């Protein structure tokens, strides 16, 4: 979703999605990372946008919906305080679960983009507990400035990279599916929504890629996937 105060229409679309698609129609709701454009730490929970999202998710959870949250590359610093405020269960990446007889394997997806060596080095650094402790010990204003600077550098670097190396690597996908037989893989991150069928050990295996959200785009983008009647189907935001 990449929610931010700079794009209120996308936030509105996400809240409508909860109202019209999720609430009253599902028992499980999974957010596979990048809920926010960035997250500087749980001491930033007094941000108005964070409060709105936390309150709406908590109301959904209090209504009986199990909400699973997996950290993305933008919001990997979301911790226990925000998770409690929003009624979220924090999930490991990847996360395997069985719902209505269907074996699902959920991932944010960035770990599959192994051809982007520079990004994988960065990912390993910022996911390390020691780095996170040091970063979160800095003043909040300094952390925000560092994140903005890092985002600007990342966007500049993307323009110099071939598009293919920022996509999921077929061998990495195959290895993950082979390690988790019988599962359907669902991930996001790449902003390349699609339904893929991979051959793993001579067996067809499904991979679904989630769309990104941008209500300001023409046409607007947004939505998710639903498991209904034992089948996975795309569900657009309204």
C-alpha cells in the first residue's frame, strides 16, 4: 500500500477496501509488507496517519478477524507496540499456513530478488538486530531524515538498474517452493501483479504476485487476493 500523508486517496481506498471487501466477509486478513511508505520506529505512532490505520485495523481485529502482518522493505521497523495498537500478529517471512484446506506460503517477496546484489546486502544489514538497535537509539527526527535520504538514493539507484534484476529470480522461487511442497506462493514487493505457474520437481506450482496501490494513478491501482471456495481470485479495491 505504501500509505503516506502525501497520498490521502490511497489511504482512503485502503480503508474502503477494509469496509467493503474484508469486514464481514473473511476470518483472515494478511498484509504482506509495505503497509506504510516508511516506518521510523514505534515511537512514531503518534503520527495521525498511523493512528487512523491502527484504529481501523484494531476495530477489524476486535470484530473477530485474524490479521497477520509481515514486514516489508519499507516498514521492517514496525514492532510490538504498533502491532498491539493495531491488533496485528507479526509473521515471519516466509510464513506457511493452511486455510480451508489450501496450503499457502506467504512472503513479502524482496528476498526472492537475489539478482539485485546491492539491495540484498542492504537488506541483510538493516534486518540485523544490532543495526536496528543502533538505528532506533537515534532521535526520531534524525531517523526520519536518514530514511528520506536513503529513499532518494534508492530511487536514483533504481534508474541505473536493469528492470529484470529487481524482479523475483526463478531459481530462488523454485528453491522456496521446493522447500515447501504442496504450497501456493503469494508475495508482493515487485509491483508486477501476475499469476505464474512454475515447474518444480516436474510438478506445476502456483505463484501469485500482488498489485501495488496508487489511487492517484490512471487507472487507479489497488486490491488484493481472496481465497474463496478453495480458489484464489484477484479482488480490486473500490
